[in-house]
């Protein structure tokens, strides 16, 4: 009997040990799930249990960036790049996404290949490239609404735009919305009324034709086929095929989107949140209910009844079964300014962001489709020691390496990038106009602004010498950083040569490590390595002491200056002036760069190349992205990079 009791004691002791171990495992599992919540395993309400996180790749296994170059196939002699950022609207069609941009026309992404193509209007008016809305008709033709240039139509399989404007029957050339109704008609909303395209002509509807309000901000279609319109300062109304009907009560005016749900109701975007309307009830939603941000810019209702809200600068809010979820960078979303939300194949969710391209939610993760440069306004082009090309734009910095683009905009307080230089540790130093300088190495960023010791946050030039890093400011002189301390040079310690009355427009460091600075009306000054500041000769006719737009030096030590009255060469202290009579496309020279003995010159009317004896000219018809070229850089491999002030950049691989 006693032996049997002792045996049971041992059994219960083992059971207690196993129970304790099971409890510890359960606690650890709960803690681990809580600690990793909000990361890569983010799941929406109603989703199945999260999948385990994938194993990390070995250190020697490189992660391949998902994206394709804008031009399929091998590099061509002429290759142009435009911005895939600044998206304003988007629609989804089978395997393609059509996105409108603020200054690049239309982009078509392939969801399957992740590549993209540009559809850029050839109209001289830049408003033709400012896209506000998109629609597809039954024939697959693309309809494009612009800000100031009317409506364009691109036939399926082509890239040519056919334009309809005020003279063709539109109430205004400023298009705020497009939609196709159940009869195949295209409706256009404008600040002066609406118009309907029936396949042959436009029919205008204004107050004279019974339109309740003329200043329309958004247009949409409900599940019954009614066309809805949202005016700027009055309640929404709809067209039922016979007449217009206005809602008597509505919480807010000025909605910017109108989207139908699957129960016969309508959702409206608003700067105060979102509004859901049905014939029985109207309800508004805002941050007090759980929305991520107050300004809603886009809405999408998925097949399960969940509602996606794209906000301005606060990511995405998701509502399902009265439960709210927030999706932002923490959950992998590449950008938080959401301009359009769509449903993709296989239940995927597609989000068009303003500065970060198209993001796709699939298998509980956000992935980004192929991207290009971050902005079309090019300020600087530089080539790093690893062979990568860095592009400074008014919208951030872009790095092009091994055929892929990497964009940096949200990492910068002010994404107005004007210059680059690189230190011996392979760190990139980025000069911005408004936020000082940034050091970028790997994934690490460090800012250097006036609080850190730099003389001004407006940096227009950056160069590396044995003395340290030089940062040249627009009107506050120059700052020298030796890795530990800062030294400022201004009019006080340069005998007045760094005069704040003349803004800096160009900087250059020659092979002898002499720093040159060109001004707007102040000519050019130089500082040899560890030497004194000096003013160089006078360029006759260049305006004051000289309006200098660019500086470069050739392999013979000659200096070349781009000015508003032509090109100047300084050889041994003597100047030679080149004008249109010599072969320049235009007298106002905006940029200059050297390639051995060749001189590349950018103007408002194309690019010229001078080899010492003869001239050649290149323009938009030959392959340049624009005739106006303000930045030129020659890579170590001989590629010529041309940057424009509004249209992106071009690589020329010829001689």
C-alpha cells in the first residue's frame, strides 16, 4: 500500500513538471505574438491566423530589389527617366494599373511583371501632363482629365492623345473627375459644370440645363447606375438618367471622392473624415471613431464588405465589422499619403502613394511595384565610388544602381536636394535647400543643420578635400567640416569675396582640389587647397561680374563657365567667348561638363558638344527628355547624364 502511494506521488510530480513547462511555453508564445504585433505579420480583422515570419537570408545572400527599369531590354543609346512619384489618381484594369501624375503624364504598371511605361502628352502646354482623373471606356480606351488642358483620350494599344477642350463642348478645361456610367457614357466634372460624352460629342450641363450646382469637386457611380456629383459648397446630388436630384441633408460639403458600396450606399471623402450615405441614414466617421487621420483622399470597399480609407500623411484606415485598424510604415506601407485605393487580382489591395509609387498588399505583406526617379525637377547629378548615380530633385534624392532605382524622400526633413559628395567610408553626403546636410551610409541617416554647426541650412554645393567637407550656401558663405568641428567662411574672413548680395549658382572642384564658386552677378571666386580666397578674371557681357550657371574643367586644366550670354573658356588667365555664331544652340548656357577634351553644354534649346574644332547639337527629337537642360554629368564609364528643370533626365551612351 505504501509503495503504491509513493508511486502515485512520483506520477503527480511528473505531471506537475509537465504542466509547468506547458504554461511557460504558452506564456512565451503569447509574449512573442504580442511583441511582434504590428510588424511583418500584420493581419487585417477577419483574416486567418498569421503565417510564421520567413527565415532571414544568409549574410552572403543579397536581397534583390523588386522593380524593373523603365525601359525593357538592354540599355539603349538614348534612355530617358521620368518620375513615378507625385501620383494623383489611379485605376485598375485586369493586369494593369493606370496612374496619373502631377507632371509626368500617365504611367501604366503591369502587376505581373512589375514594370511600367509612360504615356506623356506631346502638347507644349505643361498642363497636359498634370493629370487629375482617369477612366476606361468599354472599348479599353483611356480617358484622362487634366488640370487646365481638358480631357484626353488614348486609344487602346496606342500612345497618342486626342484632346477635347472648352471649344469642343466642355464647360471648362480644368477637369476634377471622370467616370463611366452603365450606358458607356463618360462624365467629366469641372468647376463650371459637368459634361457627358456619348461616343460622338459632348453634352454640357450647367445651371441653365438644370444642374443644381456648377462647382463640382468629385463624380462617382452607385450600384443602381446613378451618377453622383459632389459640389464645393453645397450638398451632393445625382443624375438618375432623367433629371438631377439633390440631397436635402448632408453633414459636410466639398467632398473629394464618391464611391459606392455593395449595399446601395455611397461613401464620400472629406477633409473632416468620411461620410456614408444611404436612403435611410447618413453617418460621418473621423479620428474620434478610430480613423488614422482627418483628411480622407480615397476609399475602396472590398469583396468582404471591409472599407479602406486612404488618408493624407497618415496611411490607411481599415473598417470591418465595426473594428478599426491602422496601416502605416510600421506595417510595411512605403508611403502614408494615399491618393487612390483599388482591388487587384486575387484579392490583393493596391495603394497609389503620392511620393512612393504603387504599393500592393498580398500575402499579408506590402510590396512596391517598379519605381523611377523621385521627381522631375533635377538639381544635381553625381556618381558615387560604387558606380551608383545619385540624382537630386525638388522631391528628394534618387540612387540608380545596377538598373534599379532607390528613392529617398521621407528620410529628409526638406526633400529639396541640391548637391552630393562622398567620403572615404563610402558615405553619401547630401546637401539640401532648407534642411542642411545629411550623411547616408547603408540604412543610417544623420542630419547636420544649423544646430549642429553648419552656417546655413541652404546648401547648394558639396565637395570633399583633404581639409574636410565643404558645404557651400546660397547666401551664407561656406562651411568646412573636418569630422569634429565646423568652420564658417563668409564676407568677413574672405575680404568680402563671399558677398551675400550675390546668390551662389554653381560650384566646382578641379583635379588640383581648388574650389570654385560662381555667383549670380558676382562672377567667380576660387580657393586653392589651404590657400587664400581669390577672384578670377572678368567675363565681359556676362552681367555684373558674371551670371555663372555652371563651372567645369577639362583634362588640359582649362576652365569652362556657363553664363547667360554664352560659354567662356579661361586658359592661362585669358578668356575666350563662344556664342551662337560658334555653334551654341542658344546664348543662355545653363550647364557645362567636360569629358576629356570634349565639352558638353546645356541650354534652353538643346545640348551642344564641342571637341575643340567642331560642334554637334542634340535636341528633344533626337532623344533628350527635354530641350531645356540645366544639369550635365559624365559618368566614369562615359555615359552622359542630362537633367531638365521639369521633365526628368536622359542618359546618352553615344560618343
